C-alpha cells in the first residue's frame, strides 16, 4: 500500500491522500491532483510505502 503525505512549505504535514495498491496508482493520482493540492496550500508531497514503513521520495508541487 502506498500513499502521499501532504506538506505545506515548512514541511508541516497537512493531511494524507487515500491509499493505493501500488506506487503507479499513487503516482497517477498525484499527476491528476497536484494542481488542486497546490492551490489549497500543499507545496510538497512524500510518497510513503506502508508495507515497508518507509518514505520512497519527496517532491515539490510548484512547477518551478
């Protein structure tokens, strides 16, 4: 299971995404949702692998 931690500009967690069966589904969701998330104050996300209890990667949502 994979999911996104949703962070503001200071790295404070503001919420979590739904959980997805695999990383590809999670990445497809962020690809569709990033602009709405950014408009609502989410500036960074962290992909989390719940099965391995670890983060996979962190990225900013700003196009610059």
